[in-house]
């Protein structure tokens, strides 16, 4: 009986669970399951070491990796433990630029427990089987519309159909430019998602110049879009994008319009969290960060959101609804 590698589904969104299993092995046979992604000139790899069970099977959902880039029972370990192949420049991130194209993930079943640094190492291995899966951020039926409205710059991703859909503004940090992969995925899950650039893109300033009017106008524009629900829009941010949202709440830019989700720090629903930040400047009509924002969870809410009270450094209370990731 030949060893067989099974991957389901072979085509999916990047946040879908993948089932990986091996059959046709000998009892307690040592094998390595490895994965590679080559994208935009970068190569990432991951692998796990396994022993088959008494029936010659390995199910990554229940089997424990005994070595590799991850260990223990990790059904999605091949995906979350991806690391750059050695020999490339430092600081590489697996961050999709062309969201219309999927990640092509090559998965290999190798005989024995082998350490994999790069694809060249496969030449010295016995490949028992291989599969490929395609992982999309943007569903084929999602539309991407460039936004150039007044001084606003970005990309609006819309699910199929007339809507209206819940609206979300998505912002990233000091890398600048326009980061689209998360907004594309949100649209693939039913949100009208605006990937909003605020410097280093198109004709925007090359350096960070944050003005209240820009984010207010973005909220107003998305809220008024015919495909967006009129019950309010949300915002999700990373790094400086998260700090901008917190500061925007302080300046009431998003009052009555915005529900804010921040990945600056994780919000724990069981205890208070203090978010440290710093001021960019103190000029009127320009964004600055709070020196300290304290999130105090309440019991109200459900699995996806909870109500909090935001306090600035002086103890002033600010109402805020935080959507959990």
C-alpha cells in the first residue's frame, strides 16, 4: 500500500481550517510533513515530525508533532509556523501584496524525520507524496474599487450583491502605503471594507501627517456609501493604525459612527488592560495619541464584542464599544 497525503480543502480562504492527514504508512513509521510558500520573490517553509499510529495513519488534528517548526498537537501548525528560508534578507514578513492571487502552498510527505531549511533539501529526501493547496484573501466574487474621493485614498472591497453590508475601515501602521489583504478577507466574509491609506501612497504625503479631517471624512464617506449599512461603521487597526483609532475616539471623530477594534494590544475580557502610547504632536486639529488608555470590560456583550470604558491619562471616561477579534 502506498503512502498518501490528503489535504482538504485544496482551495479555500486563508482563515479556513485545513484538514491534513496521511494514510498507507507502516506502524509507527517516522515521517516529515513539510510546506513551502513562494510569493513575491520570498520563500517560507515549515515542517513537523510525526510517527504514524498503529493503523499507519497520521491525522494532524490529533497527532503530536515531535519536532520541526512547531511541536505538539497543532492541526494548522504547517501554516502558522511558516518561517523565511535561510539566506534571504532579514525582516521578511509573509504579507500578501496581490490579494487577487492566492498563496500556493506546496505540501510534502517525506520519509523519516528530516530537518528542512529550503527546497534544495528535498533533493536529499524520499518524497512519498505531495499536494498543493490554494489560499485566498479575496474571494473571486469580491470586487475591489480604488478610492480617490477628495483627499481620501484607498481601496474599497465589496462582497457580491447589492447589500447593504456592515462597513469597516482598515488601517495599518508606519510601513505606510496601502495594505489590502485584511480588507479583502473581511469583504470575503461579508463586510464592506475600506483599506485606508494615510501616507506613502499615491499622492499622499511620504511621511506621517495626520489631520483629524482625513479620518472624519473617511468615516463619513464610507457611512454614506449606498452599499453600507446606516447603523454605523467599524474600524480595525494595527500598530499606529490602532493608535490613530484610539486617538480618533478621544477627538470624537468616530462618535456615533465608529466601533473600534485595535490590535495594538489584546483586550482581555476578564481584566483591565492598559495601553501605552505616546504623543505625535500637540498642534490643534492634528492627531495625537493618549499617554494611557485603560480598557475596563463590562459583562454586557457576546462572544464577538464587549462594552468598555476608556479612560485617558487624567481619568476622564470615554464610551467605546470594542469588537473582539
